[in-house]
């Protein structure tokens, strides 16, 4: 049973595992995915480019890598991107990898 305040500091092991797997795509792609997650389940490249917390790296290579890895899907119209699984987006939102330096 958790003690008072413990749940606020607890790291979700599933989110950590998901982020660890996504980190295999590279730091730049992971940073782009974190920015994308803050936009909602669906977004456009323009939305991502305008995101205040987006990384300085070029977006296209990271988005292409995320699509190839099955993290993101591109709508048939070619305009909107979406997270293939809500769990992926939620893991990116819920916390950062505790091993990652700030």
C-alpha cells in the first residue's frame, strides 16, 4: 500500500518501459514524439512545427522514423498524423525516462 505522497513520486513502470523502447529510435525522434504527444492524439506537421516545446532538429526524419517503427500513422489524405496506440502517447505524456538527464 502506498504511503501518502508516494503515488505522486512513483514512476509508472509501463510508461518507463514504453519510453525505453521508443528511445531506441534515437534521442531526436523521442524528443519529437514527446512534442507530438503534447498536441493530442492527432496532429499535422504544421501543428508539430508550431509546438512550443518542439526540438530544434528537423522534424521530417524523426516523423519518418516514427512511422516506419509503427509509432505514428499517416492518414490516407496525407495531412494528419496520429499515434498508432493511445498507450504510446500516454506514456510520453505521463513522464520522462528517469534515466534521462535533465
